[in-house]
C-alpha cells in the first residue's frame, strides 16, 4: 500500500514539470540589414529563439558594385540564403565588391560595356558593331592580345577591347568574250583563304580552262586563294574540235567522239573496231589524210576518221632518217587445221595474228637495244657480195634477250608506255618484264612477242604442205650448210613461202615462246608454258645445218640462256592487232 502511494506522488510531480515547460513563452530576436552606402530597403527579419531560419537575400543595390556577403559587428560573414539560429538581436552590414568592366570600342567612336565579377569566367558579349566594307575579325586589348567574338575569359581587372576590322574584298568574274560579256562577283575576307566560285559561263565551241587577272596570273576553277584587294578575273577559253570514228566496214560498238583542243597535241583514242580476217591498218579522214592508231595529232577543225582494214602486210617505221623499218604479215584465223609433216595429226585452232615478214635484222636490234651481239659482223665476218651487213639476221641472242627485246620494241613503237607490253615477271601481270628467269605472257596485249610454236609452224607452211618453207627444193628458200658458205645472209634474198614470209627455213634458228615437249601443244591457240627439259622451242634450222634440220616439221629444244652455239640463234616477231 505504501509502495502504490509513492508511485502516485512521482507521476504527479512529472506532470506538473511538463505543464510548467509548455506554458513557458519563447523569445524573439531581430535581424537588421544595413546597405552600407547602397540603395533600397529591407525590412527587419524576426527570428524565434532556438529555431533555424534562412536569411533574407540582399535587396540592396550599389552602382558599379555587386553584393558579396553580410558581416556582423564581430566580423562574422553571412551569405545570401544562409540558414542561421540566433540568441540575440543581430545587425548585418552589406559588403560590396566593385565590378570589373570590359569596355568594347568600335574603333569609330562607339562604346559598349560588360560587367564581370572579379574572377568570374564567362563569354564576352557578341559584337554588335558594324563597319561598311569591312568585316569584324575579333577584339584586341591594349597589349595587342587577340580575342575571338564571344570568347570565354576570366578577368581580375578592368579590360578595354577594340574591334579589329579587315577589308571585304570583291572578286569580279568576267566571261571574257563578246566585249566583256557577263560578270558575277564574289565577296572575300581580307587575308582569309577561300575558294573561287565555280565557273558558270559557257561559250559554244570552246572549253573553259581557268581565269586570268590583269597581270597575266592564271587561276584554276575553284582554286583556293588569299587576297587583300579587289580582283578582276577574266575567263580563259580554248577552242575545241571533235573527232568522229567510223567503222569502215568493221564491227563493234560505236566509238565515242573525242574532243581535241586547239594548239594541244593529243593521242587518238585506240581503235576498238574489228573485222574478221582483217587487221586495222590506219584511219583516213575526209580529206584523205592517214593516221596510225593512237597517233598524236593537233587539229584545227572537226574530223571524221574512217577505219581502213588490211589482210596483207603491216609495216612499222622505227627510224625514218636511217630507213629502219620492219613488216609483219597478216595470218587469218584458222579452225581445226593440221600442222602437216610428221605432226599431221596435230590439230589446232588459231586466232588471226601477225608474224614477221623476215627474221629480226641486226639494224633493228641495234636500234632498239643499242648494241649488236651478232658474230657475223665486222671485217672478219663480212657479208656475201652485194649483201648489206645491217640486213643480216641478228644472232647470238638468248631466249631471255628476245623477251626483253620484244618489250623494248613495243615501248619504242607505241611510246614509252608499258600498257601494251606482252611479257611480265609475275603471273598477275603487274610488273613488266625487264630481266630474270620468270616470264609470263599476256597475249591479249597488242605489243610484239615471239610466236607460239603452233603459230610459227602454221605460218611456215604458207598454205602448202612443202617440206621446206615455200618449196620442196631447199636451195630455193633456205640458207643451209651446202649453200651458206658458213655464214648468215641478208634477209629476203631467197624466195618466200606462200604467205610472203622469208627465211623460215635456214639462215638462223628462230626462238618460239613455248617450252619444249616431245610433241607440240594442241587445241585452241595452244602454247606450252612449261618444259620437262628446261628448254625452249627453236624452229627452222640455220646456215650450218644439213637439209633435214631446215624442214618445216623439224623442231628442237634449246637452253634459253645458251653458252655455246648461240651464233645460230635468232628470232622472228609476232603479235596480235
């Protein structure tokens, strides 16, 4: 019972204490704001004892200054919007900081300003000044530092910036004919690289080839230039002419017209027409003038060129001054023919081709290679009476020498270009052959080459089945052991075969492209690339051989780089067209 009474007394005392605390009144304090030289008004702010509140933001202003913070009598600092709890009245004085001023000058009396807080980073005001016939190129301070428009900067002090102006230059384009013709203009900024406008002028029968200024300087269309003054440009024109190509009885898609320019030499487009069992010989214009394929010409009027076809002989003049030329005979395509002689069961088909009328002469080799390797020359090896030394066949040439000769002759005849060369050092036909043991043949090219063995034998037969090339009597057509007097002889001194080809029997053995096998290659345009004997085919016999070696059917293999016996080895050219 006593314990229960004690509990009641404690509860009563606690209730009395709480009631007294709730009835206690809380104090209020005042915060006053002093502008310290600024202008405007701010009401006092009442704070309740023990309660945190947000300070009012500064509403004062001061010309040329920005509000930094508040400061009380003890030097304590307070920022705008700071949360505080005070236990006495408080007087806060505004602290001011002078603005940094950026002054913008136009250079022509106008000024604008921009305020920066000390240490503040922001963009310069965009330029609004203008100056006739000039463009704004940025700002410059008193120390000649340059600033782009709207450049982002951080400053600690006042700054004066003056506008930098550069001239706007004008380029005037004139059509350059008909008394000056049309004109257009283009605006350029002084000292700034800029492309000229694309030409829009036209002139019938002429091509625009660029611009020219009053000092004679030339400019390409859309050329990038830099100028600091006005510029007048006059269009330059070049008169043009057209060449039309007609088939002349040939076949193939029509060749496109070719544009030529007055005073400029240019190569004719390569002929793309064809005619069965004929080769393209030359072009003939409406005035009767002749032009070779891809000849470089300079014309002063429109031309119509008509293809002229031949099925006989094609002659190439290598050196007009010294009269050095060579001719190739046309051989029509043939299908499923036998080669005759002991190989009469060998059936081949051949595309039309050209083959040398004669063996390659010493003078032709000298003109192309710059030397004459032949044994039969000089005072110790004089030609036969009434024969010309230079017209004797070249000999002592290896198969590789002949490959090199063919490519060099191609470049000499068709210009210093490799796109018509037949022989390459790689199977992808990218590196034109110069030297070495790797040789690959691209027969689609129109350059000169060695004949294939099948081409050689078909041409040697001359449309007949004689034992020798043109006769069954060897003395009629061949220089061999009995009649040669142990020497070579000038080409074309004996009778030709039925195709007008000379010395295909006797005089010198003639290299073929094929590798040597026990029997010749067969089929369509056959060629034996490899040889089990590491040798190359030679045909026709020579000055030192007995009659049997000089027969059309006789064939042998020879080391492509012989050490001995080379004075019996020569060549005959072949090619496509």
